[in-house]
C-alpha cells in the first residue's frame, strides 16, 4: 500500500512539473509575439555576454526628439590606402540600416535586387548575391575603393563567424592590414560547410538537361569550363561558405573588366537555376579573385626589393629612404604601395662599430698583421 502511495506521489509531481513548464513556455511565447511586431524578432533570440576583455555590444537607442545620437567609433583608419566600401545584396523587405548606423565612415552600396526603381539594383534578379557583386565590380571598375567588402543584408545570419551569429563584431574587428597583405579574405573561418573539400569536379560531374535535379558539385566542372576556359579545372574545391568576403582593388583589377561582364552575361543566360549558378560563384570567388597567387608573388617580390635596399652595405648608393615607393609599387602591378616590414641586414650592425669607411678600391692596412708575425 505504501509503494502505491509513493508511486501516486511521483506521478503527481511529474504532472505538476509538466504543467508548470508548459505554462512558463506559453508565457515566453506570448511575450515574444507581443514584442515581435515592435522590434527585431531575431534580436530577441540573441544575447550579449560581457567579458573582461571585450565590451558588451549595445544597440543604439533611437530618439525622434534627439538627433545627436552617438555610436561606437570605427577602428582608426590611419592610411589613405585603407578606404573601405561595402557591397550589400538585399531584398526590399530586409533591414540593412545597421551598416550605416554602426559604420557611418564606410560607404554602403546596397543593391535591392527585387525593386527596379531602387537607386542601386541589378539587370535581373538571378544568381543570388553573385549578380550584385558582379554588377558592382562592372559599374565601379574604374573607381574602385582600395578595400571592398561583399556582404549579405541582415545583421544576424547563421553563417556569421560569431557565437551570436552577429555581423557587427565581424566587421568591427576586421583586420585591413591583413587584407592588404593577402588581397582576398573570406569572412568565414570556420571549416563547417565547404572545407576542407566540398566538391570533386571530375568525380561528381553529371551532365543532364534536368537542371532542377542537379547539385552544384555535379555542374561545377561544366560551369568552370564555360567561365574560365583558360584555367585547368581543379580536382578538388574547398572554401568556407557563404559568399561574404573582402578584396582589394589591385586583386579585382588583375582581371580585365571584360571578364566580369562575361561572367554576368553567363549568369543572365545560363539555364541553371539560381541555386546552382549562384552557388557555383560561392565556391569560386577565391579563384575568380585571382591571379591571387600572382598577387602574392608580386608582393613578395616588392618586399624583397625594398629589403634588399634596406640591408645593402653601400647605403650611400642604396638608400631605402630615397626610394619612390609609389613608382616601385606600380612596377610590381600595385596602385598603392603594400606594407613592408623592413629587415635590416647584418651590415647595418657592423657599420655601427666602424667609425670610418675606406674608399672604393683602397686596400686595408696590413701593418699590424705583419708586425705580429715578426714578433713571433
């Protein structure tokens, strides 16, 4: 009898806990529905945690009676070569205002792909964000900024490389010095989806007229051969998703403008659906934004040239301080000089010990050496 009472008590407790949990859950749902229409619904599902080494992220408070709003300033841009523009692919219902709110010093080029009357739009809403990126490059090829970030519209996106999926710290902490070194930088570092290898073009190829049933890996080889006929198709393709990246002006211009026009024409005319044509570019921007390795080689050559001057023993002839870095950079294919950490050679330290230098062609004095031999 005692055991039956205990069993009944346990069952009663379980029922009470279940009812209470359901009631609390319903309260949360009602609270969410009440505020969803008055604020960013997705923002209700994200949380900001305060760490000792990083300030909490605060939303700007809008006050219609106060136009003197203040926002956190951008990291200092200490050199003219680091001017920045944002290229944002957006639908008309998406919220892109956070870019200008948090980054007022960076020009935002927001392309509304489904509104023909928008200030910036595309010839046809096709190929996902690739149509926007190519249209911007074509339109601005002769007036590109030194650094361009290609981005999606919303601030909170599942593929943002941040614990809260927040795009704000992603851009706030972006290292432009590193971009200047590399030329192309994917904004997602996590290997999940895309890395180390996502596509095997030769193994995965499947030629079919029923494109709606195909995958990106099955059409990748065909699309690659059509768009990049002078390059061998890679055996493996791996890159972190999801088509958000930064590129320098020099890297973009390593391809002629006609290439980008041809890429966009392909997007406009291809029978592949958006999910295929746009996804092809998603897995190819790091290749299209090349000759990437040529760019890196050019920077290595430029760096070696400057360091050779800096470390030469005949500094009266090879004076690194008298070099015209702009002209030298242009000879290596750069419109602005890349940053170089100068490495001083051993001769620099030796020169500090030597008070005078013999003239070219003269012989060092041998008297002390011969005197030592006579003494022996």
